[in-house]
């Protein structure tokens, strides 16, 4: 019966099977479940395929198979009539071009016009760099239907450029996501932007309603080519803007990006990615970026102080920002979510955050060698949350890969100041500290911790921990036992925890256990709680 559901119903269901492209450029969009739906029936295939190809390049955003990537290119190339492709390279073939006798058989197009489904582009070196597209093994995949051994490199490049032009002209009229690298040959980037920015008869281009723009470079070269950023001037409806340091290679680009930010009507989400301070040798480079580049870009955020709600900084050193820029950040009163990934010198944050009336989420990934400083600042931050309106700040995430770091003092502050939390993720924690949090934070719905256990009174401690679980908690994730990557919490020990929970009469639905290798696996159900084994990366 499911195969006969209304298309609208199926579309809603299928849309839940794939994640909207993450704003993390190192995450791919999974396709396994959605692809399986295309194989159920023709009806399911018709409904699921547009969703599968809405963001085709985002399936290969990071750490992907070249084989699968060029299979995608082959599929997209099939949307172009074969006669057009043959016309491109017939002049440079090593054998005479034979006239096509049966145009129907040679002009068969793909089952769907996949290109018309595209809502997001990523233009990377995989389709723009000569050495990649002309590689023998890659050609054998994406040009397999055109006898690739006979096609010269010149013709190969021409065919790829033709495909890019075809995609730009025939993709969805309302592109949502556009991601590109500034160090690709500047004339290619220019041509792509011009094609997508071409206005139709009503004065709208495919980029007119763009919502997310990712600007970065696949390498760092201060003197590399840069395309004409002024081509982006017509884009003014962004919700999200991602800028990476390696795309800001001159004061001119920093100025243009600053003007670009100021031109946005309703920017809601801004991400700025810096670079790691690995040693003293790159001090001058860091100084150059912050004093000449970053200050310009960040200062322009004040123009978005009414709309900006999400801020993310990665590998950022706040001590190099000048006073005007700090003031610009502090003018952003509507920030709801702040994410910091391995940033330094966060001293000013607590004096800013305490004035954020709608602040909801704080996420920080720590730098291992700065644990003492960062822990002290985090305690200040947690205390500053007290001034935020009750029931507003609900989500705290603290990530730290170093299990040697001690957060005892920090954890002691959470029950005192953050009793409105509904979502909490913490590094290594002892049961007494977690029990104290459970007792005070009575609105928790989700918690993820790395639980530190010892052999003393283990069963009694786990039972007490179960008894203290808030009645609102629906999901618990125990990543694993601290100090031993091969050790997981046994089902026998969990029984004591669940017995304690059963006495509490809560609404816990899932208990997740970390393991080192296996994928997610439902292993049992006890006391009404589904116990799930999941894979985590160490």
C-alpha cells in the first residue's frame, strides 16, 4: 500500500531520509536510504529522484571516492543529447567522424532531466582542473559512452566546459546553495558566475534567491589567481555566508567581502574559519590576517545586527581583533547560537553574552594545550548565562578529545546556573557530578557524556545514577568508559542503571552505547528503553 501513497506524502517522508546539506564543508550528504527508495517502484522513483539530485555534489563534499564522483558526472552528462557531445569532439578525433544514421538511438537522453533538479552547486577542482578531468581512469568513467581513448585532452576539457555551461543554464531556477573555491582558474570562475547571474526577461537570475554561499580555497597561496568578486554583487538575500581564511588573499578581497556582507538584506548565519597557530613562524601571517583582513570583514557584521542569529568561528584568535571590531561583535544583540571551534583568547565573551537576551545555544570545541585558561573562561561564561532570561538558554555542548583534562570545577557550576537546559553534551564526567546535574537540570531531554567509572561500588553507583535521571529525559548517550578505547559499558552493568531508572518512572526512550567499530545496531530493549549500539570515531 505504501507504494500508492500520494506523491506529496511520499515527498515529505523521503525528505526526512536525507540531511539538508550541513554547513560543515567537511560533511557529505548521505544518500543510502534515499537511493534505496528509487528502487522500490516507478512511482517511488519519480518522487525520490528529484530529492536525490537536489544537491548531487554535496554527496561528495569531503573524503569521497573519485569513481563515484565521476559516475555522477557521467549521469549528468547523459542529460545532454549525444549528438551535441559528438559535435564537440568530432573535429579532434583521430579517425573521421561518421555520420549518425539513426538519430533516435544516438540521441536517447537520460531517464530524468537530473540537471533540472539541482538546487546546489559545488564547483571544485574535480570538474575544473585539467589534470583531474583528463586523468585516464577518470575519463574511462565519465566519458565511457564516447570512446574516451580517442578523445584528446583538449576535447575532454571542451566537453566538461560544455557540461558546466549546460548545468548553469538548465539547473533549478532558484538555486539555494553555491560553493566554490577562489583558487580555481579565475576565468572559469568568472564564466560560471556570469552564467548563473544572467538575468532573464523578468530581471531575475539563478542566484537572485541564493540562500547559502560558501567561499574558500582548496589551497593557500597569497599570490594565487582570484576571480572578480564584484560578480557576486547581485546576491543580497543570503541566510548563510561561510568565509575561509584561504579565500581572503588581499586587502582588496577583504574590502569587497566587507561590502558584500553589508549589502545583505537578512543575513542570519555567519561562519568564519581561520587557521591553526601551529608555531611561532606563522605569527606574522596571523598578524596580517587579523589586522588587515579579519577586522574589515568582522566589522561589517554590525550592519546585520537585527537579523544575525548564528555565529561560528573556527581556529580564531580573538586577542588580535581591535576595539572597534569587538564593539561590532557586541552590537549583535540577537545572537541565539554561538559555536567556537578551537578558538583562543575568549576573555571578552562573558561580558558580551550576558547581554544576549535570546541566547539559546553555546557550543565549544576545546584546544588541548589551553585547557586551564579555557576552563576558567567557561566558568565565567556559565555564570554569565544566569542573566539570560529563564528558559531561553537550553543547549550546551563542550567537546574535548583529550581525556586527561579535568572539568570538575566547570561541571560544579552547571547545576547552579543552567537548570533550564534541555540538551547537554560533555566530555569525561564522574557519576557524582552527573547525578548533581540530573537533580538540578530537571528539563533535560538529551544528554551525551563520556562516563568515568571505577570498580568501587560500581553497581550501586549506576543504580543511583539511574534513579536520578530527570523525568523529562528521552535519550542518553554514554559514549564509552573513559581511559580505555576498547572498553564499553556491559549490558549486565546497564541492568543496574535501568533498574534504578525504572523506580523513577520517567519517559526515557533510548540509551546509546559507544563502541569502536560497528555501525548503529539495536541490541535489546529493557524496562521499556531501547538500547542502541552506535559507532563513534576516535
